[in-house]
C-alpha cells in the first residue's frame, strides 16, 4: 500500500455513485471531430455520402486515431464546429435510426489462446481506440511501444475525483468485460501477469474481477493504494506503485510499463468480441442541478444537451456546467458541443464560480499540493502577457491541469482557469496558423 506526497484527499460523493450504466438511445445527429493538419486528405466521405454504423469516416495516421461513424445515416456536412478544445473540423451525420452496422465490423476471428500477440495488436490498431482515461498515448501507440518490453499489464482502476463514477460503474457492473479486456491486452503483449491497481476504499471492485479471472492461466495481482487525487493519472499511479518518477518527455511504455485505464480496457473487450470500433463511451452526468444523475453509455458525437435531457434535465438553472471532474473540469456554456473520447463527465452545479477580488495571501498551499512541483501563482499570471517565452511555455505544458492548486486556495483564486487561459491563447494561435496553411494562405 502506498500513495504519493502531494495532491489532495477526496471523498466519493454524488447521487449516481452506486448506479449502473444506462444505454442512451442514439440521437438525431452526431458530430465527429477530426482535427489534424491533413484532415481533408484523410477523409473517406463527403457531404451526401451514406454511411453505416462503425464505418470509417477519417483515416488515422501516426498521431491521430481513425474516426468511425457512431450511427447509420447520411453525412450532412464536413466543416468547422466547436468542440471542448475549441474549433475543429468535423463530419456531421444525420441518423436514419436503422442501426445498420458496416460489414467491416467483425469480431476477432480466432480464440484468444490461439492468437499471436502481433495479430491481436494489428486487429486493435484499426479500431480507433484512443486513451479514454485521460491524457496519454492512444492504445495503438501504447501497444506498439510496450511490445517486447513489458512484463505485465497494469490496469489502473483509480478514479480519485469526486462525482466521477464511470470507472467504478464499469468495475462493478461490467466486471466480466473489464477482466476480459485485461486478458486480451496481456495476450497482445505476450505477458501472463496482470496487476490491478485499486483504491483501498473500494475493495468491492476487486471481488467480481477476481471471480472473472479464476482458472484463466494468468497471474492476477491486486494492489491497493490509499488513493488521493490526482493519483489516477498514469505517472502518479506509476510513482506510487513502482516508485519511479517518469519525466513527461518519456512515455512509460518505452520503459516497459504498460498501463491502461478501465474505460480503455472495456473498449478493447468490446472491439475484440463484437468488432465494434470506438463509437461510444461511458459518461457520468451529475451535480445538484441534474434531476436524475446517471452513468450513460452514449454514442460519440451526441450533443451534450441530449445527455442532460436523458437525465431529466436541470431542476434549476445551473450556475456552472463543468466537463470533467470538479477540480479538473472545464466550465462550458455551449451544451451543443459533441461528446468526444476525452469527456468523462458533465457536472452541473447551482453555485457559480465568481471571480474573487481577493489577493494572494502567499500561504504557499497551491505549490505544496502541485503534483508537478510547479509554482501555480507564476503560471496563473502568464495569461495577462501578450507574448509567452519558451521557458514559461515549457512550464505551462508541464501543468497537468489537475486543479489541485485552485481547490486548496483559501481566497479562491481561480488558478487553473487562469493557467488554461494562457494555454488556450497558444493553441488558438496554433490552430489559426495551421488553418491558414491548410487554406494556402500563410501569413
Ligand atoms: S499548476 Fe497545474 S499541475 Fe500544478 S496543481 Fe495547478 S493545475 Fe495541477
Ligand atoms: S493558495 Fe492561493 S493564497 Fe495561497 S499562495 Fe496560492 S494563490 Fe496565493
């Protein structure tokens, strides 16, 4: 048992913390973003094309996952939309509600025990599974880097931020699929050992997993941590379990550490047994303004407003809507943006975050909890600068946007919000210059 020194203690709260997973019916249209410099060249469809569920819309490349349609219907447009990360190119598909699957959606053709690791990796490579559990490499990159180096598969079952229940609901209600996904990943890397890293307070999650793995010719190990936020992040989890600090510039897989989050493991199982590429994910809808807080399995590309309607709508007009957890979530006013792979939760709270007029009292708490050992106050000042130098940029990119600093500030200075404003100023400029290049209009 262990933990790491920084971060903050949290509690598991929320009305849907013990709820199962409900499948949300498909929506009238889906918007599937594909932001990448050569996006137009990678497109496999155009406005007017008929598509089936699971059909490839945009080819993948070294840095981007392929994009598949999450409904059957017709492509109504290909163009710029707003997403959680700002403007992006996207394919919009109008649903015909026929639920017709594309013929390419086929399960893996062999029993797992007779398949070679390379065959499994090749099969999963074409399923568009991105890292559904947070920042990090896509599944394909993780597997290709870890192949031949990893000695075990680590399943990261930690979910330390309040109001997030996706991981817990999968571990309790889809234990067979999570155990199956872990076995598939072990076979894909040719290893026989699986470690499940779990929270000491959630021992119930281990019971059903243990039962599912009995007699499977595998060594399954359960490691319990006294978890605190943000220990669910890959590097923090590795530090607690392996006592190794991995710099942000090094992928853990290069050092032979192959860890996967529960949402990703579940997607692997779905892909393997049904052939389904990544076209859906589990999203928690929570908060004191949501009438029926729930964990929903939703098609990618569905507008956020549809998820809220599915949960009975708002009981009262929310003061703020966060995408993600209460510490790291991003306030979002546009509820027409689509669900993308990175969206784990929508939280609606009555209380508004008000800009404080108070000044920093120099207590140093924000720096004490920062898992990256940064000085959040200095980073938070950068958004006011017109030009941000190379050193500051590096510090900005080291920030994992965990929000620990804002959460502990006694005078409620919105440090994370300001740090993000600095980061967004950069990405907006980057996007504009890429778009100009695409349009042949370099400045
Ligand atoms: S500066 Fe960034 S990494 Fe550090 S606590 Fe704040 S949000 Fe987290
Ligand atoms: S926690 Fe708040 S008051 Fe304390 S040093 Fe950080 S910004 Fe200043």
